[in-house]
C-alpha cells in the first residue's frame, strides 16, 4: 500500500492490461488517482478496471493498439473529453523481440520503434498540450536497462529504449518552464508472466549473477518508483532516468570473496 496521495489527479497508463502496467494502474488508483487503463486487448482492460472499481477506485478502459500511430491523437482527445484532462501520463506499453542483431528483421525493428519510441512520443505530445494549458503535469516514460547497457539479443529493443531516454531529456527541458516534469524509469529484470515464459534457465541464472541484489525485481518495486516521480516529493526532479534494477547498471567487477 502506497503512502503517496494522488487524490484528484487523473492518470493515463498505457500497456496497463498486464505485468508492470497492470501494477501501475492498480497502485495509482490506490493512491487516489482516477486511472485510464489503455491496452490493445479488451479482456485484460476489463479485468483491471473491474479490480480498481471493486476496491472503490475510479477507472475507465481504452482499447487501442499503439502501433497505429495516427489513431493515437483522436483516441486520447476523445478520452480527455469524457475523462478529463490528464495530470499524469505513464508511457508503459512496449514490445520486446528477443533476436540477435544480425537476425532482427526490418518488420520486427519497425514494430519496436513504433510501439516503444514513436507511440510514447505521440502520447506525450497529445497529453502535453493539455498539460500546457493547466501549466502542470507529470510524464513518466518507461525505458529499460537495455537503453543504458548492451544485453544480448536486444539490439532492436535497445535502439527503441535508448531513443526514449534521449527524447525524455529534451521533453523535460522544453516543458520545464510550464511546470511539467518528464522522467524515465529503467527497470532491470522484473518477475512477470513474460519473463517467466521468455527467460531461459541460462538467462535467469546470468541475471541473478549480474544483479548485485541477486534477484529479479517485482512489478510493485517499479510502480513505487513511478508513484514517487508522480508525487509532490519529486517536484524538482526532471529529465532524469531512475534505474530500478537491483544495482545492475551501477555494477562493475563483482567478486563473491575479497581478493
């Protein structure tokens, strides 16, 4: 349970039907925000909205595949007409294709760049225009350790996440005079249905060895970072990337025994 109070705020979470996105939607609702749950699949949206409402929160669902870039602006404009202006945007939706650099197809690269870079760019543009009118707002872009360091079989994904880190810094600089902060979160390995299915025993062992805390993170730990960045306590933080990765991106040589 969070101690952050976001009562009266309206939050949009993309990719909120499962995994980290689902946790974000539930936790922002617990903090008092009204939450718009956006995902490409209707069934998980209904489940998340139902869970929020059953707990006494306010939520609305939006079905949209963010790969359809030209549909984003009318979708969000329609949402804001009925839901109200967006105070907090969490760009969480993403596509991961695990493929070596030389084997990554143009179609796979295009999909990752569309969903992971271009879509959050457009979502932020649309929402920022509303935030400019109210002279306040928080934008949180979900990046990845892959945008900071090179991990095997992640060339296309790293390109998309590295791009959103660069865009975050420029967004932050341009929007700061208007009372809008923009930050990124770079998760390391996080326990989820996806990682449990996609990470081989070899990859999981390698992660546990490489992460100084020696384990995968939990979605709630990523959500806690997002809640902080959305809170009044983070009002003087903008243009930053917060790695929630158990120390992975800080680590150098790790010895189990001194010597």
